[in-house]
């Protein structure tokens, strides 16, 4: 209920912490914030058993992120009869190029569930995942320059 | 490159005539998503972070070429500080809704903007979100400057994510000098501070440009 119980006490990285105390009551319990109820940025809920993902909490490969681009590998390849409706929906959603985050949002699946399903579909050869920036890495200079040029064209 | 399978768009679910279509959740969008051009080979992401009400959703909407989307991520009970529950049935999680948008920057590259709450209780989210990101644009509302402290703490704790400050102006904001802000926020001398209006596309894009320029200079190394 109160956001205060959620305040993680690990590490006070900077001098800001002391200043922050005064404002704490204003910023921590989101329910007290004028916009929190309206925007519904988060809510607490009981855990839904991860039936869809057969109990796994993480993808088998960790190369799938919310910005991973997915597209069907072979439109004709059928899913096994045991495949879940959510896996079928995801495969159909990715009939053309789309990020995992977009597919999850359109299907109203939690990101973590969509990630596990996508990972399985990549493993089984139904989906292709296009390259993403390597884990723990940063986009290289060429990529950053391309992003910069693209943004400058927009402004 | 007209790939073979792309002629037919995703079709409606195969006829399961025994089942009622009324089973679909009410209001589920039936329309097709806005797909990316087939030429796009890579996606990059920028996090738009800050306190509630600071303008994250507004900025994402200003820049995005698609209707901004929402998706949910769940966090474990540990991250919300509930430690007295054992069984799966009793566990509680916090579900965080993140909004995000997209802009295709070239035939080859798409940029995603993810709106991420900055408060300490959401830090677990950042682990995955920050991976491979260009950086984070920190929105600051000068009327509630303390609201950005936890975000900045997290960015410093991580240490690996380039960030820039975008001061979002509201009608009753006081205009602080950049130096006063830099001191109030305890920023490094090279951390960019820009002013913006999240409702304006060009102003929001300019703020993103400041972040990417900074990320680029960091990547190129000290000069
Ligand atoms: N005047 C002004 N209002 C803004 C600006 N950015 C956002 N707002 C308003 O502030 C409120 C909260 O913005 P929102 O984007 O929902 O904040 P979020 O919680 O960070 O996603 C909304 O009513 C916006 O219309 C801005 O740059 N200038
Ligand atoms: Mg928002």
C-alpha cells in the first residue's frame, strides 16, 4: 500500500539522499500523487501463475529484449498442436516486422511472458529475431551517428 | 525486398467456430499494428525517465510516429519490499505500465522511446531496460526538483548509461540558471542540460539530440 515499504535501502549513491528526505513523503507513495491514480502507471496484484510459460520466469536465451525485432521465419511452418493460443497469437502478430514490445502491447501480454514465448518461437525456427545491441554493450559510434543524423532530419 | 510471406497480412484467427468471439476481451484492438518497413535491421532505444507527472508520456507521444503503446512488466516481490510471503499463491508483484513510442530514423534503423518511472521502487525494471540503450533522457520539473533525485541516484549507481537532463517547463516554473540546476542536481560538468517543452515535437527531438550527442562523445572517448 504505502510506497514507503517499497523503498529499497541498498546503497545511497550520492549526497542527494539527504536532501531527498524532506521530499520523501511527496514522491514515494504514488497513491498520494495527484496524477498517479489517473494515469495508473502501476498497480500491485497477486502473481498469476506462469502457466503460459510453463513456470519459467526467464527466456531460454537472453538475447530477446523489448526492442528485439521479430518477424515470421517461414509463414507456412505450422505450430505443434500443443502450442498455446498466446504463442499462436504472437506468431500471427509477427507476420511482418515488429518489436517484441509492440507485439506484447497489441496482444496485451506482459512483456516477460511475451519474451519467453518469443524466445521459444525463435528456438523452434518459427520466428526470426533481428540483431539487437549486444547485452551490456552500448550502440557503437556508427549506430549513434546514424541515430543522430536521423533525429536531426526530424527536427 | 518483397519477402515471400508478406503478401498476406496476418489473418484473423482460424475459425474456431465452436467458440464465441465474445470471448475476446472487450475493447481489444482489432486493427493491425503499424508494422516496421521490412528494410529495418536494427532497433535502438532511449529511456525517458523521471518522476510521475513530469511529462514522459507527453514527450513520447510528441515524438512517436505510432500511437503510443502501453505494456506491462512485473517486478518480483523483493523489489517492492514484501518479504513475509512464502508461497507462490501469496506472492504479490508490482505491475508497472510503461508507455513507449517509435520513430523510424532511416530505412535501416528504428528508435524506440520507453517511458520509465524513476523511483527507487522501480529500479529492478531498469536492469533489463538499460541494456544496450543509447542512454536516458531525464525529465525534470523544476517545481519538484526532488522528484528527480532517485532517478539520478540510479543512473549514478549504474554508471554505464549515458544521460542528459531535459528541464520540462510548466506555466508556473521558475527558470533556474543552468549552473544553479547543475548544483541542485549535483551533476557532473559534462552532463548536458537542455530546456524543453514535451508537448512540442521539435523541442523533444532537440532534447534527444543532446542526449545522443553526449552518448556519442562518451563512446568516442575523451578528447
Ligand atoms: N505546460 C506543460 N505541460 C506539460 C508538459 N509536458 C507535460 N505536460 C502536462 O503535464 C501532465 C503530466 O504529463 P505526463 O506526460 O502524463 O507525465 P508522465 O507521468 O511523466 O508520463 C499532463 O497534463 C501534460 O499535459 C510541458 O512541457 N509543458
Ligand atoms: Mg506517463
